[in-house]
């Protein structure tokens, strides 16, 4: 019987030859074996100890990550966690000698990814690394991915996707993958890791683009960690720049987390577009961007944002046609004709233009601190845009 604190030896696995486009890590999702409900050490099949104790914890265990917290959509039952120690680590070694010819010719690339995170305000952290070892040199070349700290997670408990890719160093014959957790406070090293993956692929003259489509809850055009992904969103490379998705153009569909990977994109400048949106939402970021794709590499694109907030745009002018600069335009939510606390407001620019985002429904738009300006009454649906509005300020 295997002892609870014993990790499975990896030696038998090293007899199997690595191949391109296959998962090289055994039990990278922590699903093999039974996880604990606390920081108690358990057997972790496929991994060997590389330092202090690590363990596997079930999602939903008290004081850890819940199934509804941010994390992978295919998270399974459990995840890796540090134990009751200042630091813990596990590793496994992968034999790459079967791909020696391609590696030494510079024709092999790696794709390392994992979901990493931690607990609330605690600054404990996680790390995933791969060291490519060359038997003819010491040390090897190492790639390290650090999980988000509490500040970067906005003090949210959960796991977030991290990835790294590049060429496998010439001469590499083994890959040593290490998962570790470091404690800054408390008793347990609350660095969490799930879905650790390492794949090797042949180099071609094509690359790939990865990114995310997110639901912009506040419509500010910036992606916050707490804003969810948009499942089913379609992103494509507009080869002929006709602003339409044609049958022969590369495309990708976002998963449950809003993430997509668009493969087989020729190297060079690619015009990346977000496909046509349904009427109930609108884009809160530009719907196109130019991405420089490099052969055999995965390029990170800027996130596309969509929102259900409606948008009212227009301009305010004096009665002689000159722009009403730096004026305050507001949504008179309580109908009292005055700008009150918590009422949505924006300032006009040098051209007198304004843009204000609102929830769906009926709204009365006014100009603050001036008299006899006819209000703008609009009725808006989700994601609807009301543009070209003009408000005139008479002599005061």
C-alpha cells in the first residue's frame, strides 16, 4: 500500500518516448488519486517531491478555492496546493531524446501553461517552471511562470491562466517540470495550481494568436480580473480586410472563460477582428487590431470587450453654433432637474461632444448649471446606441 505522504516514482514513465502535439505531463490536472479537504499531504501520482511538502485539495474545501471562484472551466474535482510549510515543490522529468533531431535543428517549440492563484489577501504564491536539460552542459535553460500575487488578483480567491511558449533549446534531452508554492503568511503555503500542461510542436512558418473576449460590466474598455469571459464569441483574421468573415479566413470560438486560440496564422501582420455582435450587446473596445505573428510562436492579442450598457453620444452647442466646452451632461435619474450625487455624468470635450453610458430604459439627459436647455429624452435597449444628438444652450 502506498503511504499517504509518498509520491509516485516517475522512472517507469521515462521509458515512453515524447512526441509532438501530445500532452507530456502526467496528472497535470491533479485528478489522479484522492485529494484532501485541508493541507494534509496525500499521494500525488506522476510527481516526485522536489522540496517541502505539496498536496492536492478538493475544490470547495473550507479555506480554499470554491468551484464558483475564478479558475479553469474544466477544473475537475481538485487542484495542487502547498502544504504546512514555508515552501513546497513537486516535479516530474520527461524524456525528450526521441525528438533530438528536430530539437537540435531548432525545429521544436514548447507550449507551457497552467492556472495559478491564491487565497484572498494572502501574498502566498505559486510557480510553475520547466528546465530543459542538456547532458553535455550544466544547469540547463529554465522557463519560469509566476502566479498572480494578491494585489494582481485584486485580493480575489481563485486561479488565473498563465502561459509561456518558445523554441526548445538545442541539445535538450530532458524537461524537468516543477510545481511549487511559497508561503508569506499563516500556516499553509496557499499557492494553488491546476491544469499544468506541456506540449512540444514542430516549427512551421505559421504561428498562432491567443486572447480573450470579456464582458465589460462597467463599459470602461479595460479588462478587470472579475469580469467574466464571453462564451461563443468568434474572432477571425480578416485576410482581405473587407470587414467580413469569409469562408477561407482563420477563425476561433471563445471557450467558457472567453479565451480563444487561433492557429495556423501566417507569420507577419494579421488584421484580427471580433465578428458581428448581437443587438443586445455592443463593443466597448475597438473591434479590430493588428497583431504581428511570428513563426512557431503564440502571440498574445489585446482583449476584446463587449458590454450590455447602452450608449448616448452627441454634442452641446451655444445657439450661435459654437461648441459648449467643458459642460456637464448628466442623466437626471430622479427627474428633479439637478445633478445629484450618484447620477451619471460626463464632461463635454473641446468640440462640445459627449458620450455617456447608461442602463437600458428611459432616460432624461440634461446639461447641468445652465438654464432653458431642452432635455434629451431617450428610450434605450441593452447595448443600443443613440448617436447624433444635439443640445443647444441659449444665451444665459
